[in-house]
C-alpha cells in the first residue's frame, strides 16, 4: 500500500519536470535558436536531459519521441547529434590508445566489432542505432 501511494505521488512530479522543461524550451526557442539554448544548458550545468525523465523512460527513444510529439524536433535532433558526437569521440579515443599500444589488427577489429554491438544495444536513438548497425555490417563483410 505504501509503495502504491509513493508511486502515485511521485509520478505527477516526474511528469511536471518534463512538462516544465518542455515549456521552458518552447519559450526559449520561440525567440532564440537551438544554437543559443545548447550553451545556456551547458552554462546552467544541465548535462543530461534524460535526468528529467522518469527512471523507466531514461532512454533516447523516449526523449526523441517526447520532443517530436511536443513540436520541438530541434531539441530531439540536437540531443541525437550530441550523443553521436560523444560516441564518436569515445571510439576515436579508444582507437588512438590501441594504436599507441601497438595492438594487433585482429584486436582492433575485434574491439571495434564489440564496441559497435554494444553501441547498437545501448543507443536508443534510431540514428545512432543505424550507425552502429552499418558499422557491424561493414565489419562482417571484411
């Protein structure tokens, strides 16, 4: 009973955070572009928009779906680009480290295959999942 009461109280609060964030973004973007909102979020210390979503919906697909449904596709696209850039930076960093360690070609290919597989399952954004899927297919062909 206590758990149900707790869930009933918390759920509206979570929805409020998403709705407030959406209204703030809508107002901001009515006057300025996403190019201005992005640094404002960074300056404000907001690193992850998923933190505003309920724990069971902290995936990219829910974020994209929400902002597209709310008529703010530029937020969804910005977030996807940001995730893509982080994924790309991580991949490049690890490949540079492997080259510096003189890892064998087999190790690099094996790691790349594993990285792409992991990215495919972790990335909830359709654009990022497609990138990982293409990388996997190209590795299988080689």
